C-alpha cells in the first residue's frame, strides 16, 4: 500500500491526491488509510482486471472514473 502511504504524505503537506487502486487492493488501501488516521483519503477503485485490459478498455474505465477522481482532488 505504498501508493496510499505516499498519498497521505502528500495530503498532509497540502497536495490534494486521490489513491487509485484495483478492487483486489481496496480493502487493504482503506485499512492502510485508517491505520495512518486518514480515513478521509479519497480512494478510487478500478476493476480487478484493469491492468490486463487493452488500452481502449483502460481509457474507457478511466474516463468513467474521472468525475470521481476530480471530485476527490477538488474537495475541501
């Protein structure tokens, strides 16, 4: 969960971030955020097979998640 740890450090230094994870790592990412007392960290979850998809499918899923990512970066 290094991406979550890095996201929290960036957030604490004032840089808005959103952790991007696949569903296989979502529970671990949320647990890592809780353990670091940062449950408010925005975490956007992609399908477990996201990295196995072709570029067109990856782009489509990313585009579908873009509003959620943008909200996470603009909060506060």
